[in-house]
């Protein structure tokens, strides 16, 4: 048994310790907002927060998060400035990459509440979007940074 | 599309009551020869396009797949306009598979060819207008007043003289008992409040909070997960399978050979993947075992020495080439490309003795449903297919052989449980169904003033259409329309012209890839016209312009893009500008790209100005986002994309060697839309074709290096700059 918390809720799973966290979240815990795009840490679709830091869940063995705290897209409050900004800028197209984009953006803003374009490029260039929503993502991050209230993860 | 339309002329309306109260509206367009079947009365209810519930809910049933292009917003907007409701209150439901939801031209349910708004506009507008008229009549009946004294507005009917109001929900039941109107009055452009506005996408909230249901997110009770060990070479067959080690992997349930390869069915995806790794398969590699990209290029070059099937011809191109003051020759080559949608392919199937359920992100519902009926032996009505959100389509989820649905159905049938088949990214990149590679031989003859007298274009390319249900309409005299589109119909006025075609040998599975043939013909046509302009010493924009007298819409977007981009005005040092224009899917797009190149030969695209003429349109914000999307998609191909073969094997496997552009590579994209009353054109694909030539032309303007092979890799750029 490996136990950790996801979005504040305690989870216990009985899987081989090398099972990627991504599939534990999606298949065992049933939270499907976290997406699969490459399985090799190349696209960022599977980005979640481990104790507040953005990580790639597809290459993180579940054993590595024992006793730790994971946040997924479902754990970001609906009124979070990043989610609000994403809606205001109408960012998503197909939508598949967006949870990963949002998780990367919330982690960025938690660390750097007023990132410039270069900081955004640095933090976000690892998260691929086949639909090309990049410019809107950047605008949404600037918008979220300009909003009142908390910019980081809960 | 304004004024009164007699419905009987084009379509017939069916109306009825919703179980539990409410009004439903269906519109059946009499379809072309392909079908013409009217659904029987009892199946009417599920075939509705619009449902108004007594609870004031308004549901639009959309027969097109949402894959990012915005149909779950644009199509409901058409209904909202005529129905007089705020589009934001509309719920969208994916249509089930039924003839009523067929593509208006293609006789089957399919999303593709950038046709959704074009083919659905009329019937959705009629459904909305009919509902509005019936609700208004119901209100007038309730109040015992003349319908002319009532007006529908924002989900209510108002009696103007008294100010009384009734909501649509309150009226829906009474309306459902009325006869459907014989004709409906559609709004004129001046009365429109929704159409033409940048309405927010209806699917954004669900895509932001992670609840939007995609195919890969489906889980049903008792479901197992499978991967397929796929052949290492296209057409290879498993000769010997050693499954004992794989079967011992904890969680693996069954090893099951199917058409696609060897299925590994397990309790979880990680277990299935481990099982696949432990599987030992000896393959009979078949005729493509030696496939090699360099050799294929030689074969194509050899084929191109002989005349091909003539797709278009006027004047006498050969004679004119001989007489010309100057002759220019060029060869353009483009590689195979994978679609690489961000959501890897997947399908869930649950086959039972009495029925079969399928959950899938697909662009071709009817074919997929029929394939499942064939495999299970069940009647088509017993197959229920639910269309999920598509994490990208780009044509990859429109497969005439239904392969990714078939494998799930075969595995579920074999094991007697619901099965989800998942493709890994490697399966996707290795898995074929690529944009075909092409070899293009061009020649042009210029007169003394530098204007073209002759233009010939010979294309060697595999056929996409051969073997599909579209063969009858799109394969003529050995010419696949999708191999020559955008080339054979070049708008440039050249008196002596020929475009001919050699169908390259089949083998590698090929497919429509966002913008299909235009994805390569635009690069060839727009690069070569640029070559001619420079050879003639003319400005490439003005040169094109002079050859477009008979194509005002092409010329129009060219002018618009040039003006907005500041064509001819000085650029910062180290920047070059290139232009390209192309018509596809009923729309006209011109793009001006501003690029720089660093010492490594890496191209950076800073800004793209995009001019669009797609006739009458629904949502300018969706047009803008589709232009950004088309530029990003086309730029990935222009700068990075290539699928190549050695020893029959695909040499790429994931995003490290099949890169797509990242945020730091994304240019600023400015979209300018021409406003006119022309017929609506497509918007999902036409943004792709012009970007590669615009960038290559900008590179030439900047460096004098002309690249005729995609992608424009740093090695190729360095080499061309060294030479040039
Ligand atoms: S799925 Fe984890 S980085 Fe792509
Ligand atoms: S929105 Fe489709 S991959 Fe990003």
C-alpha cells in the first residue's frame, strides 16, 4: 500500500511501486483531468503539482510520492485567477493539453507572481499544444498575474 | 439566407413532444443520390437537432465532432440567432449515429473537409426559426391574441401591447402540439445579433476544469485496458507469438491476436504495456521490409521522367517552354507527416451478445458503427456509438477502415468484457496514416518582361482516396483529386499550363492531414511563383497580383495581407518578409511571415499577418483561433516535421524526434477578416497551407537561400546559405 494525498484527500493504492503516478491518478483514483500525451516527459500533458511544484506524472513512480501531497487540475479552485483568465481569453481549442498548461501556469505564478514573456516562455515551453493556443496561454498568464487575489496554488 | 424560406423546397421539418414535456425540432434535408432515406416516424425523436424542455433547457444536438475547431460553439450560435436566445444558455449534445445526422453531401456522418458550418447552416437556422415561430404561435394561442402582436426575445415570447411574457419552457408543451410551419422566415444580416460576433466558446469551462469527457477518459464497469503489439513494418504479419512471459506479467489477462497485431489486455495500462514488452513476436515483414526514404525519392524521381495523367492543361506548355526567353526548373520534395493529435488514439468498446456500445473520439461515425456491426454480426441498430470530445483530429480520427474502432471491438468481442484500447505516442508516430510524401517537378518559361508564358507541374504522390468510399467521386482517370488540388487549379494566369500526376505505389498507409493535398501543393506553387518573381526581378507581391486579374478574392486577401503587414516598408535588420496566398475549402487566405535566422541556421518566425476571406461567417474569434492554430500546425511541419523510413521502419517515435512547435517558437499571429456576403467557406484547414511557403519565401528574401525541401531544418538552411 502506498498512501499520499490528492487534492487534500488521503489516497491508498495497491499497485506496483514503479507504476507511473499518471496512471494511478487516472485509473485507480479516477481523476481523468490529468492527461496523457507522450509518456516520456516530452509534452507536459500530465503535469501535476507535488508539494506545490510542477512535475511530470507520467515519469514519476507512485512510490516517489508516498506521504506527499499531489494537486491535479480538479484541485485548482474554479475561482482561481488562472482558471478565470483561461476562460476570459478563451484559450482551449481541442482542450487536451490545457490541464497541463494550467498546472504549469499556476506553479509558475506561485513562484513568480509577475512573470515577463521570457519567464513565461521558460516555464511553459515544455508543455506542448498541437492546436497552437500558445499566444492565448501567454495572454491568460499575464491576465491572471494582474488579477487580485491569490496567484499561486491553494 | 434571409427572408422567408419554404421548407418543403429543401428540407422538411418534423416536430414533436419531448417525453416529460417540451418541444423537439428535427430538420431533414433531402440528401443526394447517396442516400435519400427518410428516417421512420418512430426514430424521429432521437434525430432531433433542437430540444426545448419544459424546464427552459435548450439543447442543440450537434452532428459534428468537436476537435478544437469550434463546432460546439459555431453550430449552436446559428440556432441561437434564429431562436432568439443567448448562445451561452445552450447545452450541446453529441448526435447519435442516424441518417438524419449525415453529412449533407457525403451520405454518412463525418466531420471533415472544413465543411461543418457550410453544410449545417441552413438546416440549423431553419430549426431555430421554426421553433421560434411555433413558440410564438403557442403564446398567441394561450393569450388568444394575434401572433403578429407577439415577439420572441431572449428565451421568452412577449405580447407587445400588454407586455405579458411567457418563457420558452412554459410554452414548449403547447408548441409541440402545433403543426410545424410550412415556411420559416430567416433573419437578414442586419437583424443578426449572434452571427458575426466573437461569442465565447461553449466548451471552454469544461476544458478548463478538466471535466470535458474525451475518449481516453471513459471508464465503464468491468472495463479492461489494452495495447496492441503492432507490426514493425507496414503490412507485416505475426508469424510466431510467444506469449508465456507476457501472460505472467501481473495484471495481464489475455493475449489476443487481431487484425492490427497482437492485443495485450490487462487490468491497467501500465500492466498492458509491461505485457507488451514481454511479448515475443516473430514477424513476417512482407514486401515493405526494405522501404527506405532515400530510395523512395529515387523511385519517384524516375517516375517523374515520364508524362503522367493530365489533371489540367491549357495552351501548349511544351512549345511555350521552348520559346520562352527564360526557363526555370525546380524540384520540390515534401515528406510524410504524422498528425500527432495530443490525445493519442483510443476507443472503448463493450460487446455483448445483444448489443455493442462504443465510446470514441471519431470524425467518421457511420463507418465506425458499420465496422462494429460487421465484426459483431449484430444489426446496426444494436450498435450504440457515443462521440466524445476529440483531443485533436486533423484528419487522423477520420479513418475509412475504422481501424482504431475495429481493434477495440475485436478485443472486447474476444474477451467478452468492455475493453479500452490505448495507443501510446510511439504507436501513433509509427502507426502510419500519414500525409503522403511527394515529389514535384516544376518548369516555367518567362517572356521578355519576366511574366510566365508556361508553367508545368508534375506530381508523384501516393493516393489517399484509392480504396475509400470516396473513390467514386474523387478518383478520376487515375487522378486522385486530393493529390493535385491547389496545383491543377492554380489561379495564376499563365496561358500555357499543365499539371500531371503519377500515382506512387501504395504501401505506406496515407490519409488526409489537415488541409490534405493543399498542405504540399501550396508550398510548391507559392514557392515557385516566388522564384519566378525574383528571376524576373519583380516584387513577389506585385508579381502575383499581376497574374490574378480573374481571381478577385485571391487578389483581395493578398492586398489585405500586404497592406496590414506593411509590405515594402523597411524591417529591422536581420528580418525578412515572405508572402503566400492560397485558396482551399472555399476560403482564401494570404499570409505574410517575418522571419530571422541565427548562426545555427535556425529559423525564427516572429510575426504572421493573416488575411482571410471565408465569405459569410459565424464567429470571428473562432476564425482568429483557427488561423493561429493553422499557423502553428503548418509551422511544425515547415520547420520540423518529417516521417522517414529505413529498413522498412519508421525512424521517428515521439516528440523528441517528431517535434511540434513550442511556446517560444510561436509567432504573433494577426488575423484580418474580409467582410462580404459570399458563400461561407471553411476555416479549420485553410490557415495551414500558406505558412510554409510564406516562411520559405521570407528566408529567401532574407538570405537568398531557396529551400525546396521541407522541413526547413537548420542543416538544410546552413547548407543552402553556404551555397547561396
Ligand atoms: S505525458 Fe507526461 S510529459 Fe507527456
Ligand atoms: S488545445 Fe489542443 S493540444 Fe492544446
